[in-house]
C-alpha cells in the first residue's frame, strides 16, 4: 500500500480498479439522466414517406397563380396521385400525394365551392419533407456512454422504442465513524453533532447517477461494527466512509478495512482540505474513506468518489474544467495542491469565479452557492484578485452560472 500519494496517482488507481456495471433495460420515459449501454439505431427512415411541413394544399401543377384547382375530399395516402387541375388538403406532418410538386400554406389560398385558388407562386419542393430527410434507417441515435436527456428520449419515442439498455445505477453505502454524530433530524446534546455529511453525499451521489441504498452510523457500541459493514458490502457497489481518517497511530477507518480483509489501494493524498483519505477493494467493491470535516468531505467526494461512480456507469470520470478570473483573494500560500470551494459565473463569454467564505475544512458556510472548485497547484502563492485560475465545474446542470 502507498502512503501520501499525489492526487493524479490516487485517481488512476481508482479508475484502473473499476469495471463498468452491467446493463439493464428501463422504460424510455424513466431513463432521464441514465447512461446508454448499447448502440441504438433508427428503425426506419424519418419521416418514413414524404410529409407536409405546413398546413395547406398539395398540388402537382407548375403554374399556380390565377389557376382554379378542384379540391379532392378523399383521404390522402402516399400512393394518391393528383390529376391535372386537382389539389388536396394536407396537415403538418401528414403525408402528401406521390406526385405532389409543392404544398401551399392555407394563408395563400382561398376555397370557394369546392375549388381552391392561390394568391402566389411557390417554388417546387417547398414546404415538403422528403422520406429520410431527418434520419435514415440504421443511423446511430445513441452510443454507449451517451446520457439520456429529454431530446434523446423524444427521438427514441419517434422510432417506437419502449425500453433502452442503460448501465445500472451504482449502489452506494455511507458509513459514519464519528462517535458523536447523530441523525440530522434529532436534537443534539452538547457533545453531539448533527450528521450533515450523509445528506451531502446522498445528494452528490444522486447527481452523479448513483443511488444510496444503505446508511449506517457506527455509534458508541462498535462491537458489531465489522459485521454491519460486511452486511452493507453485500448489497452495494461503493462504500463511502466518513470520519476516522485522522493522522496518527490509530486510524479507525484504516483499521476497520484491515479487519474485514480489504485490499488497500492507498492511504493519504497530497491535497487540502482532507489530506488523509484512503481507498480499498473488498470483493470488487470499492471502499473510499473521506474526512469527517464537511469541507474536506465535499472535496474528497469530488476528487475520489465521483470519478468512481462515473466510471461504473461507463462515462468519463472527470468533469469539465475552465479558466476563469478570480474576483477576490485568498491569503494562504504553499503546501500541497489545494481546492477552494467557489462560485463560478459566466457573463458575455467571460468566466469569473469567487472564493466563497468559510474555507476551513470544518466549516459548512462555503457549501452555500458552491458550484465550482478552484484548483491551486502545490506550493502556490497567495491568490490575488484578477488572477486566472483553473476551475472544476460541479453539478453544472443544476447550477446557476449566470449572474443574477
């Protein structure tokens, strides 16, 4: 096992140990946000035959203005053929006769006693969609790793897909080792603290496509803790442990992993906040240990746990980075690679980022409006307002990135 390694090395070890989860078929209408696990193709041409792009009248004649056309009342079908001097009504998305030259919108037509006349000429082929103009049968609609969104759901529905194969959502368990922690719904005694890390992690896991299915607090009596952890591991893919990762001779989290026979991947990563995370494997289940301090827990999740949850779904482990101008300063300098909780906005194609107040690893204040992390390299100088910085965007789909 390696100690106090660089973040890039830790992430590489995690990713190398991951195989994407198997696929499962789910209803297309329930697939929002899920990750596609197969190639999905168009079942036929779209449209399957020529269609009208407007409500109006189909004609086969070259000259329109001043000519009176007899209006057919029969149902329009692809094999209907218009005779000389004939027209038929069509609707948007409806089929047009096989020999139709063009479609004239209703607003350019006048109907009197079963005949229709047009006030202007319309060029040949106007207001019609040819067969396969949108998509051809066999065209690829989605590939493995694509994320289902409202647009893709609509496209699959257009081809009659009722289900789609997606990667199973990673099942995640959360274990808190801090003895003084209590459920957040309860009133704490002076020596107790409400659990804010578990709600944080539940929300983050959900945003990354996973689902928390088990949650435990070690409590005061640790006699059955090993058995409880093994029971959790039997029904999850990833276990996130918070607390018990402090430096020193007795790391409770690390000792617990050794007791259950987990294969340690690393212990300690050169980052701030939260320089004492660890990771291990138990029967292919990934176990990630994070600091119990709120700020360090958040950073540790984004740097270590989130890449694992994404990889399990067959998608890129890393989220977008941008360059942004920092609008305020941060006085601390030096030390290992540091991640500052921040709020990023974009205005007139310029990204700006603000260091949020409350950067101590034990503080929650920086959670408010946090949608980014500023990545400062090891040994960095004090951060000055106006500096260009590297920024990791978080939860972009749900973040307010435009200035108020």
